C-alpha cells in the first residue's frame, strides 16, 4: 500500500469542510477547523481556487465556496451510478451479515419492481424475484415507497385502485393502508407480517438519491420460524444501515 501524500490529504480535508454549514469558509475558518498553519492554508486555498475547485465569493471578501470543478466531478460520478448494480452489491453485503433474503425495489405506479435480490442460504420459498412486479400495498418495500410519496401524489395513485390481497393478512382497505403508511412515515421503517407470503415477514428502509428523494427501498425477508420482536428490531436496524449505505453511494448526505 502506497504512502498518503500530506499535501493532497490536507487539500481534500479542506474541500470536505465545505460539505458542512452554509458552504462558505474563510482562511481563518479553515485554519481553526483543521489546525493547520496559516501559510499552508493560504497556499492550499490559492491552489484549489486556481484549479476551479473553489471560488472566491465576490460579495464576501476572503471567503470561498465550492467551484464548478467539484460539480463536474460529482456529475461525472452520478452519470456512472447504476442503482441496480449498487443495490445488488449492498444487498449481498447485508445478506452476508444476517443470512436472510435481501431485496432492493423501486416503485412503479402502485406496484414494486425488484431490481436486486440476494437469497438466504436457508431454503425458503419467496414470491419475489429480480424483475418481478408485486402490489406495493402487500410488501414492506412497497409500503415504504408509498409512504415516501408526497400526499397529493399518494392520493392520486391510490384513487380508484383495487387492493387485491396476496394473503389473508394483506391490507385491502384504503383507509387502513393510509393509517399504516402514516405510521411508517413517522418511524422511517416499514414492516409487513405475512402480507405477501403466508410464511414470511419483512422489514424495509428507504434509499435516497443525492437530492434526498426516496428512489428505492431495501428489505430483509425472514421466515416466520425465525421471526420474533427482537429479531425484527435487529433486522430493522440492519436494513436501515444497508439503505443508508446505498443512499450514500447514490450521493445522499445527512438527514432527509
């Protein structure tokens, strides 16, 4: 493994400071936050500005903000992102941790489409498969995605829909679904208990893009023989951690 270059490390430390606060910093701000010599900070700021990574703020003398070059790099990175490929990789990592089946799904109208799936090593029949479409109201990923919609858009999608059940536990009443979605919105995590498969329960967490919009959901599915309240809480935390990591790879930072 090669040696880290101190000057490059310091330059990157400076750039990362701009991800916090209002995105504007002065040389004294950087000196104080990073505890670097003033001369070093001025040289690094001058170099970063000369290369377009920082811009002086005309109306705020001595202060800088991120330059167009950082935007170009970020845009180039975003162009190369593949939600399905990134989702499959994260799903694999989560599945290796819990040895349960992990899905990543997106919303289309009032259905979910599974774009990634990693199976548990335990033998259990799942109704899901990569590329398969299921009614959103019967799945944890679907309810998570529906709960993340703006209220007007949610109502437009639900209007006149037939909430056909997949199992006797599926929600079929629109008002009951609205109540369930309100609870999911408040908790930030979704669950379904034998609503899409009579032998399986699931938990799901939201995946956000760099704009903070929910674009997918990650779920962990568990046969009822291994399901209890303690396991549900444990897997909810793991699903949230996996969804957060996938969100980070998509460019999302911080709280929604």
